[in-house]
C-alpha cells in the first residue's frame, strides 16, 4: 500500500487500524475531535508529514508505544515511504491520514 493507493480525499480522512483489512474511508468530514475518537481517544495526538504539496499528514497517538499498543505496520510503511527506509520509528496504534488543511481550521 502506498499513499497514492489510499486515495486520500480532502475532508475525508482514511483510518488505518491495526490488524484489519482495508483502510476505512470516512464518508463525512471529521473534526480533530472526531479523528481522535476514531483512533481510540489518545491523550496526545501528533502528526507525521507524509507529503508537503498538498500537505497530507498521518495523525497518530503520540503515546502509543508507551501505552503498549501494537505496531501498525501499514502506517509504519507509509512513514518509511515518505522518509526512506532509514526511518527509525514504528507507528503504534490506529492512525488517520488526512489533508492538513481539513482540521487545521478547527484548532484555531
């Protein structure tokens, strides 16, 4: 799976869950709170930039490793696609892939 094959669309985040089959495309626009709820209500969210123009980010549970969540291999592979095979981290827990502009306005 690559970022291109995910077919991320503006205002429709894609959820990548641990151990499931297909990525889940949101049928509705999601706020950052809704995205947080969709990936398990983590205490701290962080983003991994997957593409700059237009900016697409992976929204992750920043404490997923500390909370002993399993590695999300699909998400880790997407990060390595963006940064190269030398990317030293694994992504833990469920994630959302979204256009940065979709939720940036909700935070302000």
